[in-house]
């Protein structure tokens, strides 16, 4: 599994209570960034990258989350290498009144430092070719914070070092490549389910790791074993005669 990070958006829990509850379940380094209140730990008022340096989880403000008067928050992970801490996070959230709605997202960053710029473009092309599938899988369309991938935009950029010129709010965001070395998958909506979160993380991992063969192998076949939600969507898409590659492929007959 490639290293990755997550961003969980939600609301309805005061920040100090959220910190306390996440500490109780074993996420011992949880701190707030500026704008979300003070903290009694040495990690208070983190800057943008300090949570990575300190290997801690960070609570930060996100003005896109509504309602704004019910403690909207984005929970940002440190660099992760497996799903254990993700499961711990969702266990902790389940002990609170944490809520999500249509304004919330669940974002996944995948380590792409070992990828060439051509590799990154291939991941983006594959996402573009499977956009219909992702629209149905996530149910998150017509959202200004995760617009469809634009191939024209991507090919206007010449290298990983110049992605700061790209817009951030795409379903697959390549902007972080120049500063964090990650690809950010933004299309999934907020969730309170560890199983759903884990399936999305594994799907994003597969899009990067299988980038060179994803066009030849059916995406559904690759991912349908992840969870029951994916399996049911595979059946739904087959019934509706969706094309999993806009130009070349149709849904596998076995589905």
C-alpha cells in the first residue's frame, strides 16, 4: 500500500470535545490549527505543514462546510501507511455527535513522489475515462469543490513542479504534487462509515497502482470485491448499460 493521508469534513462537535474523544480512542496527537480555538498542548496553533512534521492529526477550519454556526471542522491526518488509524478515527467519531451532510467531503491523498509526470497524467486520464462511474459511485456531481477532470488543463502543465498553476477543486486534484508530492481524490462526500471510507481509500490506491493496466482490465472487476456497496453499484451500472471507459470499453458481461 502506498502512503496516504485523509481529510474528513463534518460538524456538530466542539473542537475540544472532539480532541478529547479522539485522544481517548488512541489518537494521542490531535491538535487544532489557527482559527479553530486554542489548545493546551505544545502543538497548538499548527501551521499548514506542522502536523506532518509532528506526525499528529490536525483539526482545521473549512468555510465550505455548512452550517457555519455548528463547529464545522476538517480532520487532517498525518502520513499513514495502513488503515488501522483510519478505523480508530471513525471509532472515535462514533462516540460523538459528529455529523456530515452534502457540504462535507472525504478526501484522500495518495503518495505520488515515485511517479513521473507521465504517470500522473495517466492516472488523471483514467479518472477522466471513468468519470461516469465515479459520479454514480460517489453520488457527488455538480459540486464546485470537485469539478470533473479537465484534460486540457492538465496538458497545459509541463511537469510536477508546475502544478501550482492548476486549479485545486477538481475531482482528481494534481495541485498538491508540487508541494506535497500527492494526488488528491476529492470527489467522495462526507461519511461516518469506516467501511465506506476504507473502500474509497483502496479504490484511490488502485487507480494509482494499476494506472498502466486499468484501461485493459475492467475497473469493476478490479474493485467489486471491496465492499457490498461497490458490488451493488456494479450491478446497477450494468443494468443501466453504463460505459466504464467513455471511448473503448463496456461493462463486463459477467456483471
